[in-house]
C-alpha cells in the first residue's frame, strides 16, 4: 500500500450528460489555430502551418454553469469556443482511419486565455503556459457519449456574451478534423483514457469583463454557459 506525505488531490473530472457518473480527466491537450479565419485574425497564415499543440493542467477543467473568478494578472481575458474530444481508449501512432474508435464522447468547452500575458510571452520568446493554463481556464459542458452524439463533422459552433453573438462558425471549417488531430497528436505522446483534446476556435475571439454571461453552442453536441465573477 502506498503511503503519501499528505492526501493526494482529488482526480479532476467532468459531468456526463444524463448520468451521475463523471469522466476522470488525465490530461488536457489543445490545438492552436485550427480554423483559418481565427488564424488570420491572430496574424498568421493557416495555409503554411501544420497543427501545433499546447496543454492545460487537468485541474483547469470545471463544469459548465459555474461562476468563474476573473483571473489575476490580466486585463485582457479572452473567450475561445471549442469542440472538446474525450478519449476513451489510448494508443500511440494511431492510424487516421482508426482514430475515431478511440473517442469516448464530445463536449462544448471554452478555452479562456490571458491574451496580454500570451502576447508578452510571444514578444519575448518565452513559454506562454500561464496565459492558457490557469485555474478554471477550461470550463466544459457535460460530456456526451459517442453513442448519442455520433462523430460531428459539421454544425454551427457559436458563442455569445450577454446575448451578443461573438463567434459563429461551423465545425466543417476546421483545418484539421478530429481524426487527423488524434492521429497527429498520438505520434508525439501516447494518448490514454481520460485525455481531453480541445480542437481550436473559430474567428471572433474577444475580451471578457467581470459580470459577463457567456453562452456557447455546438449544434448536435452540447451547450455551455458560464458567468465571469469578480477578480480573484
């Protein structure tokens, strides 16, 4: 029996739609610039770049419907609406044609970003982990099993702030679809059950302030809503 110096932290998890069970989260991978219009609005050329990945801590995830404290060290917190892929069976060097067999389900997530910290880190050639991987930076809807959602290849992905639409795209605008993302990522790391992949955001990202009500929808998958609380 293993003895720890102090009780280990609780396993991060997300709700499962229609169930009292929860989905244990092992790692959170994120795809950068996976929608051409968003890549261009960030000053990049999507036609020249292969997919790249970054990570958030597993305990950055939180359930939808919560009040999220406005994070410290930023004056420019941005929303990024994303399709979330939940991995149910792992593997390395997964062939593209087998990739979707490893998916447990899908959800709707928001990649919260301290954009000013990210911009400063990029300018200085430093890592921008803390711009992406802070507390409560990955709110997500209850996950929907593949048996109920299928594998969404198209459908509106939208986000509104206080009732005003900010992001309005379609999943079929992804440069790298889910099967490609899983196959490519599995060449770099061995994927395992409990991994989440946030698959990138369409154009229209923008700033949030305390008190904002944020609502997102991925057609045929899930809805998400969060409220920005006061500063942490």
